[in-house]
């Protein structure tokens, strides 16, 4: 688990660097909050889709039908959810950096 956490932190940093190359720092806490909310909602959408697909696969299992296609959809959606989670982490880190920068400027 430690390796996975470290790798996910690396991926979140890479995503943050990519995003920072495309978009400047948040102009305000309001903007940062809104961007983070958008990413959280996208993650939530994917996780709800996983639950729905898992339920459909369960129905197949209960009727002794193959659930392979449904579980394959769970896999693909879980990968998309992981990507969204990495984006949430990256935007959270971007928000934290914005507040730290504002705090440092206030101390000057």
C-alpha cells in the first residue's frame, strides 16, 4: 500500500504540473473551490456508475449468467474513477499552494 500511495502522489504531482502548464494559479479561493468541486463531482459520478454496474453484474450472477461484460465495465470505470481521484488530489494540492502563497504574501 505504501508503494501505491507514493505512486499516486507522484501521479497527482504530474497532473498538477500538467494542469499548471495549461491554467494559471487560482485567482481566488472561490475559483479554487469551484474547480475542486467540479473534479469531486466527476469522481462521484464515476463511483456511482461503478456501483450501478456492479449491481447489474450481480443480477447476472444471481441468474447464473456471465457477468464478465459487466465486470469489465466496472474495471474500465474504476480506472476512470482513479484518474478523477488523481485530478481531485492535484486540484486540492493546487488550492493548498494558493492559500500558502497568500499567507506568505500577507506576512510580508
